[in-house]
C-alpha cells in the first residue's frame, strides 16, 4: 500500500470519527419516539457512549501514530467502525426503520470486513500462492482451501466477498426486524467470527515470533469478548428481570477488553507473554459460564417446584444451590487447568 492509499485510509478514519460525534450529538439533543425515551440517559446509555468514544479515540491514536506504511491501518479502521457500529444501537428511536437498517448495515459491513481483513493482513500481504503452499501441508477440505485462497487477494475480497457480506446482512437484518427471526442475525455474526478466526489461524502460522505475540493479544481480546457475550446471553435468558441493572456491568467489561487488547497488541506486545493471560481467561471464563449455567438452569426449572413440594423458602434452596455449585467448580477448575496444560504441551 502506497503513501497515497495510506493517507486516504486515514481520511476515511477521521470521517468515521466525525460521523460518530455528529450522530451522538444528534441522538442526545433530538427527541426520540416515546417508547425509546426511557432508554436515554441511563447507566447503560452512558457506558455505551463513553465506551464507544474510548474505542474511537484508540483507533484515531493508532491511525495518527502509524508513521510508516503498514497494514495495521486496517486495525485502526476496524476500531473506528466498531465504535460507530456500537453507537448505531442508539439510533433505534430516531431514524426511520429502513434508513436505520441501511445505516446499520453499512456500519456492520465496514466493521465485519475490516475485522476479517485486519487479521488477513496483520503480518503483511501474502500472495495467493503462499496460502496454497500453506494448505499443501494441511489436511483441509478442498472447498476450504479454495475459499480462503481465492479471497486472500484484495480484488476478490473487496469486490466479491465484501458485497456478498453486505447484502446478506441486509437480508438477515430484515428477517430480524420484520419476521422476528434473530437467529439469522446471530448466524451472520458467527459466520464473520469463524472466517476471521480462520484467517487469524493462517496468519499466525505464517508470522514470525514478534507478530505472533501481537496476534495472541488480539486472540485474548476476541476470546474475552466471546465470553462476555455468552455471559450476557445467559443472564438475559435466566435473569431477564435484572438485565436493566446488570446491563452496565456486562457492557463495561466489553469496552475495557477491546481497549486493553488493542493497546497491548500495538504498543506493549513485547512487555508480556499473552499465552498465560489467554490460558487464565479461558479457565475462569469456563468456570464462570458453567457455574452460571448450572445455577440458572436449576433455579429456573427446579427451585420453585421443590420450594412448593418441601414447603421451604426458595431463598434457602438458592443458598444451598449456590454452595453446591461452588463445590462443583473446585474439581472442574483442576480438570480444566489440566486439560489446558496438556493442550499447550501438545501444541508446543
């Protein structure tokens, strides 16, 4: 990428920043529909606005600090697109539904495309022949090799894959809004995540040791974000009546994780080894999610039945259940830690 292209990408980043600032001002000052008025100026609203601006500032600092020609500029675009995408959630009560779908589709398309492309180009641009040489050493299905080799070129990625991603998301978003089928939207997010992780794996194998530690920090941020997303889904399913109170506590860690992940990736990757952090994150995420899943399932389906059958207060049974879950997590901790150590030795 030449100097001219590098400067154009910087202009694009600052345009995104300008749009986000203007959009937040518009959302704050203009009156929304009555059904959305109560969503403004809440703790969750402030967390979303502040968190988005922190991610945006990080992307701007990264774009400004990259003096040399580098493909890390796409990481900066991804951060700014992610901040704008999070801000778009505040537009529900302000825009016409079709205009909102179009704006949200564009923000998601830019966020998803730069997410995948930043992983693909993180360690530099590799020709399609490099990917083919890599796949010759791996046992993968033929369609898998052709797919990732074909879209590894800039022309095929931006002129073929990226438009398909955009229009498919518009279709899935329409199914979510008009037919109440959010499963399609979830499917699209999972698809982008899987493609990004696949390119991450390839880039990791082709990178040197210094870039691998940077990629490890990005992987930590991705895994921690997935854990937070799963935690929020479990809370929403089992404890929906507390979601308004717990919303800020669940959203704030996401913005913190994204910020720390990319700061460590770009500026402090040589200071610490990310593999230990990844190991501990996986370990305690599994314990937390399993503990919450067991507690929520039993409390949701059995506690009330047992309370009526035994004529015991449900709060007493909840306390006993909490103690049993805590006892369950102790052996699970040792088993999971042993599995992670065995996995690391096998990969070494």
